[in-house]
């Protein structure tokens, strides 16, 4: 898998994390067979495309758990599309908090805190 193929989505929240804007997407229509619950995309300042995605994918048949996957598109990551977790992520705020901490680790922004953008 290279990166999520999104046909349409609604931005739900935005955060600043260092030199990145992180967008939380919901109500996602996918051009592939994946049923996304949430998707977070990190775009570095001055870039047009996200560098990293963290997705929460619904289980087939609507059961639990959801699959959490990371796509490191611009980082040259050989593990792009790698599953990092399974869990019940029905609560958007809990998943966003989990994913933001993942971005901090991947982007090596340990001293930065995510700041909501209004």
C-alpha cells in the first residue's frame, strides 16, 4: 500500500505540531476497498501533500477492533501501510490523542505539543 486513496472527506479538526499541520478527517469516502473511520494527515509547512498518514480502519462487517495503520509517504519508510494497533476506537477524541502521540514519535517532535487550530 502506498497511501490512502480518499475520494472525499470532511475536515473535523486541525492541529499545529512543530512545522506540521495535522488534519483530522471524518466522513471518508475511499477510492479503494478500505472503510476508514478516521484519518489523520501530517503536512509539513511549504508542502502540498501529506508526509504521514495514520488511519483508523473499520473492521469488515462492522465488528471490533479497528485497525490502525501508518503510511509514511515522504519519509522513505519501507513499512508504509504497516499495522501498528488494533482496538475499539469509537471515540474520536481518544483516537486523535493516540495518533497525535504517534506523530510526535515518528516526526521526532518530542519537545513539541499539538496545538488545536481554529
